[in-house]
C-alpha cells in the first residue's frame, strides 16, 4: 500500500496542489482520528518539523472545505478532525475522559433521522452524538 501515493491522489482528486504541509496534515488526520489541532500539529511535525501552527490551521480549513476532512466539535470540546467523510456516521463521546469513537448510523439511509417537521428544508445530513462512559471510565476501580 502506497500511503503517500494515496494521499497525493486524494489531494489531486479535489484539485488541491500536493504540498508537503498538506500531505503531512492529511497523513496526521488519517493516523489520529478525532485528534484536536494541537495533536495534529505534533503529528504533522513528525513528518515535517518546520510546519507552522498557521500552516496546519490553513491546511485543515482547506481540507475541510473540499470534503477530505470532517471537523466535529462535541459540546464542551475543542474542534476535532477525522478523515472518515461522506457516510454520515455519528460519534460516541465519553463524559469522563473525552474519548471519541465512530458509530455507524443506527438505521436507514442518510440522513439517519427524519425530522418530525422539516420546515421545508432539504435535509441531507443528521448529526447525532451519543454521550456516556467509555469501558475504561465505567469500570469500577480495582
């Protein structure tokens, strides 16, 4: 598997030039699902030590704008980024440690939920966040 080639192709497929910062940030998002910006900066700097904070922010915005990356922000949390896009999945968030994991739609086609009154909107996505405790936080202390 040629990961760099796949990342380059992803960027080209949305008409973005292939640059070292874009490849480093996209690789970081793929390697660290649901990471916040600081974690993405640290990961990107493993591949590209001199990449600036501003460059990472700019790349994240560009990748989000073209749909290669999804920005999520559960209530009370900083923005997080993931490379799983286009399938209208949802998230489980631990109330204690803040861990975030993906969960597929419960039933039906996107959007997973049908509004009781759509107010004549053309709904194309439903966002659901499930809250609770992850297994580690829910386990009784030993």
